C-alpha cells in the first residue's frame, strides 16, 4: 500500500505540472456543461410559418389566427400564390407553410370536407416531423371548434351534449424542457471523458518520456503500477462528478430526486469501465495523440448508441442489440433515472449488473494486456 501511495502522489505531481492536462481537467468539463447545456436543445419554438389565405373568410382567418396565436409558431414571409409557398420552402426562408384554398368556407358551410395544404421543410427530420404534427393538431382543434359551434346553435343538440374535461400531467419533466433531459447526460459525458481519455494519455506519457521502463525495474508490481495510475484519475473523476452535479442543480435548476450514495456507487462501477478502457487504449498506442484518438473513436460510437441524443427504441433492431455491449447506455439510464425519477437501488439493478459485468471484462482485459506489454 505504501508503494501505491507514493505512486499516486507522483501521479498527482505529474498531472499538475502538465498545463495541458490541467486545462483538460478543469476547463474542458466547464465548457462542456455550459456549451452542451445550452446548445444541445431539442425544444421546438419560433417555427416560421408562411400562410396563404385565398379564401379570406371568417373561418379561414380563425384558422390562420390559431397558428399565429400559438406559442410555437411565428409569422414567416408573406406569400401571394402557391408557387410563392414552394419558393419560400426551397430557399429556407420559412419552416412550414399553410395554404387555405378559396373553397374552404364554402365547403364547411355545406357540411363537406374542407381541405388545406401543409408543407414542411424536412431537412431537419426532427423539427419537420414535430412541427407538422403540431400543425395537424391545430387544424384538428379548429375543426372541432367549428363543429362544436354548429352543435351549440342547435337547441336539440345542445341539450344532449355533455362536457368532457381532460386532465393531462407530464411526469418527471413537467415543463417538457429538453435541457432537463440533456444535462444529466452531459454529466455522464464529463465523467467519461475525464476518466477514460486522461488515463490513456497518462500511461502512454510514461512510455513516451521513458519513465515507464524505469518504473518497471523498481520493486513495484504491474498491479501496483496500474493502481497508482488509475486511483488519481478516479479521484479526479469523482471531483468532476461532484462539480457537474452542483452545476446541474444550482445553475440549470435540475433537482436530483434520487440518492447521492447510489449515484456515487454506480459511478464507481462505471469508472471501472472507463479506467479500464483508458488503460486498454494505452497498450495499443505509442503516443498521447494516438491514445486520445483511440479513446475518442470508441467514445463517439458509445455516445451515439447510448440514447444520449436519440432513443434506442428508434434504432434498427441490430443496433439495439449492439447497444447492450455499450456501458455508456447503462450509466446514462441510471443517472437520468436518479436525477429525474429518483430511482432506487432495486430499480437500477437491470442497468447496474450488466455494467458491472462489462467493467470486469474490460478492466480484466486491460490488466492482462498491460502486463503483457510491459513484461
């Protein structure tokens, strides 16, 4: 234990002498939290809509006003013909167009089906699909309002009508703010990058400057060397976790509903994965740049297949099965559950157990590979 203590002490001295690593440790997480916290935003707002009302009736104006009075849509450039609407979409000057033909009110007055045209800019499939869905909802709501008005004008129908009241409640994210969902994921990324990336770079740095061979001729064993290399970054990762959690709670106003002890314990299990990955990357790299790119290469795939940006359920079935080999998927689910739902230990076990198994496999492979490399 004394040898490990001195190795940890030496590692901390080397870390704080390296100005680039100090910036990565303290500046990078801060930038990630604030840039990603505000930039990674899936909230739908200020969608530009251009309306062509060729009917110019009371009913058509009600429909147009229903869009413009919505908190989602803002007025886009005016159009004077259907061709103008197509041109506005093509040039990217508007996001969605509404065409109300000249027979809109006359069709409604005789009880026929009235048609309107909706065109959506589909370059951004997420924005296009959701904006189109909101537009259809407004049209349906306006149609229901007209039908209700006609029934209320008829005394016989009015006497038979019963009021229907609905109560809608959104759990875990009542205001449907995407930042509430994304910031806990950013906390996971901060811990992942600091622990995995820096561990790989630190081990390779010893090899680059030639001190790794000097360490191996000392009485310390390879397991003590691994412990001396990983413990400092485990401590730093917990510091970053605490810092990111405080920023999430105090700055972004995201209360943590679950147990801090469960967050700490699950983070410890996850660090076995990331620290093992960093050591494994160091055994196949000869320079710090190679180690950095090796870790980053696998990290990109891990993020994309973790559910950080897109739901895993939306992925092809083959990719969904592949995500079971992604430790980031499990830790992300646990952290989001702790922040938003307040999950307990029993709730987290379906994610905690496979993450622990992957950690044992990865860290075991890293130890074997490291011992073989330095032998």
